[in-house]
């Protein structure tokens, strides 16, 4: 059971940090799936070609980090962008993510101290939701109570997605990372695993309590939300994706700034530098980072770049 739990936690680092979902400022299925769709059924994909300064070109793709085998092969636009690029840039270099040191850091940061207990840290209402969610897990449920609220929220949602057949190993960013390794393409990360962990570890206990409670309340409606999200994604319907992803997130300004806006602003100069390269780059990040007034697409447009949806 220990190995299963550790594997789940490590998958979460990849699946959750990138994808800020509406319920707790993260999208566990953070957003960008390439569905098997006939070419005539969808004229656009959740992918943009950005140009305008010199000859540089950067492709921006939204990413859902948990998929099923049925979601492959990808839409042709994604494959074309990958083949046209000599560099893959993702939220974080997966080589770092897969390193044992990153796994241990994630687990150690997400565990409660020996002098702490979940019962004393969260509100009675949130604790009641936790007990209900863990009721059928037996001893494993008690073990999960040793997680800090932010990690417990991510873990329970991860497990729910696994029950629905989604696998972080089949995520869009993992797919392109594996291809880049096979093809000898360079891979870069926009941030480190340590920084991603800090976005959650630095939350106040009140924020963690809220995140955990909202996650548990929405688990039962998760499948329906994901279905609507993917329907919008496969037709390149950015406004609908924006509405689904950012609606609840914006209701918590602190988390919205911490988990989305601050990271976008940190990434912008790094993406800007890619345009001075001789080659072309494919940037794959959670789709929540692309949409909305504080999204990367809006930021790049304000800097004078030309944005073309593919």
C-alpha cells in the first residue's frame, strides 16, 4: 500500500501543479486533451501559433495531464506543431520530476509533522467530509490523514480520476516528453519542482482547509465537469474552457494570484526569449494558463505578438 500511495503522490505533482482547476485553483485534469475527432468535426485545436518578432515562432498548447488510451492519436495540429519544433518546453522538465530526490521532497513536504494531526488543523465540517471520503479505505484512509490538507485534496481527486480510467502516464505533456526523448529533442522547464511545491506548501492552513473542503464537495460532480471541459477543448472553444476553469478560481483572489497569475508572469520573459532562437519551440502548459485576461495568450498579445489558433 505504501508504494501505491507514493506513486499516487508523485503522479499528483505532475498532474496537479500544472493544472489549476476551478475547485481549488487547480485543475487536476488541468486542461488540454487531444481527443480522437474527425478532421471535419473540429476546425480548431487548443493550440496556438505565436509569431511577430523577427522570424521566431512558438507554439502554445494547453495540457490535460491525465488521459486514457482512447484519447490517442492526437489531433493533427498537435503532431504538426511538434514536428515543426526542435525544442519542447513544459512547466517543468520531467527529468527533474522523475528523479528520486524530487519524489522524496514532494512526499516530505506534504506530510504532517509528528506533533500534528489533521483533526486539529481543519474545521469540523471539513473533517466530516474527509471521514466520509475515507470511510471505505480502511487503514489506507488513516494513512492518508497524515497528509497535509493540500496534498490530501490532490490525492483524493487523483484517485477519483484514476477510478474513471484516467492515467497521468498518458497525459499530453508526458506524451510529448516521451517523444522528445525518443527523437533526441531538447527539453526545458519553465520552473522547478521545488517552486511548484512551494505554491502549495506556502498556503495558510485556512486556505488549505478551503481547498480540501471544496475538492471533497465537488468529487461527485467531477466526471460531468470533465466531460463539459473536454467537449469544449476538442473544438478549440477557449471561452468555454475559460469559464469552466476560472469561474471558481477567481472567487478566491489569493489563490488565483498565487497559483496562476504569478506563475504566468514568471514564465512570460522565458517564453519571450524563445522567439530569439533560430529554431521553433513547442510550449506545453496547463490550459488554465493560456486563457482569460491574465493568461499567457493575452499577455503575449499585449506585447505585440500575433496569435493564431491552429
